[in-house]
C-alpha cells in the first residue's frame, strides 16, 4: 500500500480528518514522508496545538495501527531534518512555503506567523512607561488601603501603570475586576486634562456582559468625579465586534493599516483567546496603546490552536527582576522579594499573579476543591467531600437509577427558570433566571455528553408538562439556545445564550446585550445554534452560575483533564454538584492539558523571534 492509501484508510477509521489528508496530498503528493508529517501537523492544529515537534514523528505503541503502518512504510531510520529541509513544501520561516521548519518544530505557515507576531509583541514591543513616581504612589495609596504586607491587587495596578503591555492572572474571587477598576481610575486621574480613550473587550458576548456589569459596579464605588466617570466606557464588546468582523468574510475592519481608535484596552478572559485572534488583535493596536490582559492561567485554553495566556504565564511564579522588585516596592510600599533567575526577565516584569481569594474563604468547599484540583492533589480532592462543606456534593452515575436521579435534580435546578417562563415574566428576568443553574459536560456526544443530556432532559420536561413541544418542531416556549457561529450583522456571537419566548408576536429568541438591554430575533434568522440545557465546559468559560453541576463520563476520556475540572468548578459561585466516578475524577486531576507551541522557548530567550 502507498502512503496515500494508508492516509485515506486513516480517514475511514476516523484517525485523521479528510481535511488533514487532502492538505497533505496537495502540498506533497510525491513525498511520502512529508505527506505523513503534513497530515499529522494538520491533525494536531485541529486539536489545538500550534506546532509539531519532530521528536513526535516516531512510532508509538499507543498510536492507532493505521498510523503505525504509515511509519513502518518509511522504514526505521528517517532523518526528518534532512527530508523536510529538502522539500519544496517546507521553508525556514522567511518564505511563503506552506510548512515552516524552525529548530526542531514544524509549523503551518499561518500559525508560525501568528506565533511570531505574539512573541515579538510581548518580548520586544513591551516598553516601560515613564511616570512621576511620587504622584503614582499617592494615587495608588488613595485607591488601595488593604493594610496587607503585600497587596497583590496594588502591585498588579502598579505593574499595569508602568508597562505598555501587562497581564494580570488570578483565580475566581481574587479581585481581578476590582484591580482593573482601580487601575482605570488611577489612569483617568493621572491623565488629567488629556482625554483617555478606554475600551473593554472579552472573547464572548457572555464574558463581555459580565465585564460590563462588574466593572461598571466597581467604578461607581471609587472616588471619581462625574467628568471622570464619563470617560469610562459604557459597555464591553466582544473581540469580534471590537475588530469589526465582516459578515460572511474573514476580513476585519481594523488591522495594521487601519488601527483601532483607543489609548487603553482591557481584555478579560484572556485564557480563551486563541493564537490567531491574539495575533489579529495585536495587529490592530495603535503603537501608543496600553493593553491589560486579565484571565486565569489555570483555566482551559481556547478551542482553537494555542494557549497564549498559559504560555505567557509560565514564568509568572518566578517573581520580578531585582530592579523591577525595587521599583514596585517604591510605588506600592509592599515588600517584594526579587528573583534572580536569568530567564524571561522582561516578560516576568509585566505580569502579576493575584493570589488571595476574597470570594472563597477557608470555609468554602468550592474554593478548597478548586485549589486541590489545581495542585493535582487527589487525596485532598477526596477528603474535601467528607461532608464538612455544604456548598459541594459528589454523586455517582454508575446505574440507570442514579442517572435518572441526576436528571430529576437538574429539573429541580431549572425550576425557578421554568416558573418564570410559565408566569410570563419579563424576558430580562427569564434570561437572568436561566443563568442561576447550569449543567456542564466534558463531552459532546453520548448519554453523558451535551446532545444526550439535552435530549433526555427535553423528554423529561415534556413528560412533566413543563414544556409544550410541537410535533416535528424543535422550538417551544422556554427553549434555551446557544449561538455557535458569529453573526456580526445580527450582533450575535459564539457563546451567546438566548431563550425562546412568545410575547404576543409569535415565538422569538430573546438575548441580553452587554449593556443590559434585551433584543429578540426570529428563530429562522438565527445563525448556527444548539439547545443549551446542558453545555460543554469549554462553552461555559466566561460565565458564572449560582449553582453549577458537572457531569463526567463513567469511562476515562482524553478530554477530561485537570484544567477542564478546575474550569467547571470555578463556574460555580455558591453551589457545585459533581456527578463523577472516583477513578475518572482522580485520573482527570493528574492529567494536564497539553498545548504544544514555541512561545515558552522564545520567551526564555532560547530562540529569537
């Protein structure tokens, strides 16, 4: 069999996608080794990796047999460096070849260029900003008065005020929003007569709405005049909307040739930003603009390729260089120990890790569980469910009865929402009620996945006469839907949640906009969408629920990782229900999500961007 035949067999067996093989055949049809490398690289990019290390181009016993046969066809000794360098499909990085080989890593050309843009932005563009230290310290002292030896929120504000680009990472309840509100207040006060154009953005509509609400509330509590408050933006937008996404096109209104009109940009939920989106955002920034990225480095990375925030924050726990630690100590009055590690100094000096949770105290099960999972501590994860904490519970899903009980409990969780629908409450109230409880899944398919759970729940709701579903129609009063494709013409974006309600003009789907207002759209006009009684943990990022319920499959799955469980736990504000097998949970929290890229190497100075 030829390499082409084997790769097509791999498509039949669902080991590779049709796209992977077609791409490989297009660029290297007469070069079996390059064809195999290209197909595997394309497959990896589809799974979120930015590059393919050459060390992975070997036979592995865990590999599906059809891929083992591909490697067997090439023989034992393959000099990948030599084969790839000699191929016209592969270039060194400064040409238009579809594949780029740099050091020991193979890239798709587009992802290589994106990684280069991001690496240069964070390592070369990030300049220290001049400041009047005495004035800055006074301003910070007025806004922060915690009295702690090291007030990390104050340090984070000082970091952002003295660097063009800064990254503030912290778990739930560590006060990222409060920090940014005070930071923006300091910026507005320090800019004096100069008008400071501030914009807020987040990857999804839900995250943008949350940022608008929480920041707006925090700003009202600060010592600002009405004129100063007027400089604060009324709402956050999605990144797609900020960059001017064009309907039916990959083109953006704002790019290097037409930069954004702003002086300061705050981007929330930065862990959700993939490499390509980060590169496009960087291209669209004017040269003078300050950027503050907020996020939680321990959450799941974006669905698309790259884990930019994770790569950037690799060095956050190292501490500041000696000169920077002294500067920040002078500005904040906090005691900071310098770190003399010689790597990534410039990057470390623009990061801050918020370390104290104000939402989850020692009496909180959610906080304890999130910390134990994040450490990968299986023993602590088990003991936290010993009955001490009332805000968390763990249940098994081994039998049909247990599965049915979980569905009944989910129905109970949605009871307030269903009552609001039946009582014909205002659309805004109904949408808010839906956000109180949420079923979260690790998988998409099967009885423990989104599609299976949505079907079973709908059947139960029909049985209990909670919904009235018409024959041959998916639509009914109270159906929650989630948008899965951006539609900038309608102003709806991936992750937005709407509720189908009839308010006298037939059934329409109602959405809450970032500014708090609601709008309705005809079901037939909606872009791609799916029922949202249950959603994947990935889709829930940027959202919070009073009560979150996480459903893990009863069998081990590669997608069930520490980051996934941690992200799900931290969606819950007051209560968490975990439906999981002990073995699956234990395995998940010791399995880290891997996203291969070259950013960490470049930041460490081992490679030049």
